């Protein structure tokens, strides 16, 4: 048990890593028209894989947009 407590104390002393944002290069004002979230795979389409993600989000939300165009 003492070894575990010692390791926990060592881990608390380590510096925290930065939070990884997988879609950090997206424009700031983009939001998904279906779920309304930003910094998600469905928020900005710049590749075929993200188009598939947007399609899955649309299917999940029954193709209902939050704001009409």
C-alpha cells in the first residue's frame, strides 16, 4: 500500500499535459447545423471522412437542422 501512495504522490507532482484538440485548425465560428456543437468532426467539412461524420450526425438527429438556411 505504501508503494501505491508513493506513486500517487509522484504523479501529482508531474506537470499536467496540454489538452489535445483534434480539430484545432477548424475556423472558430463553425458549428454543425444538426447538433449545434463546434470543434467536432461534423462541424466543418474539409474531407470525405468528415462528410461521412456529418451524414452520421444528420441521421442521428433525423435530418432536422437547428436553424433553417
